[in-house]
């Protein structure tokens, strides 16, 4: 009887100990299982929502340039350095035409700007367009302080708004009264250029007091401005 009782107690003790060991083992995590869980819950930046870099963005570059054209240039990555060298090496001449119109009761003026661009070389791997004019040789364009410059290479196109620093500024000016202007329809008012008459300013008269001034190069209009004069 005592042996049976002692055996029963021993069985109960073994059962309790076994149960405790199983409970402790089941609640613990090995170092390898912690690392596995961590690697699943963290993602690289390129995989996270909102941080993916688009293929197009990865194929262009933006950097500051400082030459004839200055500002932040964006261009296809494969030709960026060549584009930078092209834009910084362009020779730019600014032509300024200023006409003052004098009258008894008024004094006004109109100023027109034209820009001559002479590129350092002819690009082969990319195309450059400045203010909607392809630059694959000497070109005359209308001028603005900040001007759109578009680059195309390998099917990728970019546009940047850059400032132009002319190496030379040529200016022609004149003063006319209204009566004189009314007799100059279709006439050349001023000429200007590194070669004689490279650019010329002509007048188109709509009616007395309404004038359009046009800058021409070899018969092609570069820029124009309209003026209304009363009195």
C-alpha cells in the first residue's frame, strides 16, 4: 500500500515537471527565429510605397551650370556632360534696337532684343532647342532673361529655364516723330550687326498711330513689338 502511494506521488511529480518544461520551451524564441521575423518586417527604401524611383527620373540629371547659360540644367544622364560643355561654350551676342517716338504731348519708346547664338560644336548625340529654335549652327532667336532650353537624347526630353550671359551687347537707337513714322511703312529704320546689316529693324504701319516693329535676319522674323501712339 505504501509502495503504491509512493509510486503515485512520483508519477504526479514527473508529470508536473514535464508540463513546466514544455511550457517554457514553447514560449521562447531562438535567435534565428527573431532575425527571420525582423527581415520580413523591414523593406528597403526602393520597395516602400512612395519612394520608388521611376525609370525616367533615373535616366536624367540635374546640376547647376555657370557659363553662357547658367542655372539648374536638367538633361539626359548619358549626355549630360557633353550638353553642359555645349551650353557653357556657346558664344552669345545680344542685339538691342531702341526707337524713341517724340511728340508734343508724349514721349515713348519701344525696345526689341534679339540673341545670336554660335555653338562651339555641332552635337551628334543630342538635340538642343533654345526658345523653340534648334541650335545646330548659328541661330538668331528672341531674347528673354530666362529662356527655355530643351534637350533630347535617346528618346528622353527635358526642358530647363536658364539665364543667358551674352559675351557682347550691340545697340542701335534712333528718335522719330509720329509724322516721320507714318511715312516709313515697310522701310528699314535701323540696322545692326557684326557684319553690315546683319539684322535690321523695319516698320509695318497698320494705320496712323498703330505701328509694328519687326527685327529681321535674312528676311526671317526674329522678334516683333506693336505700339499704339495717340496724339
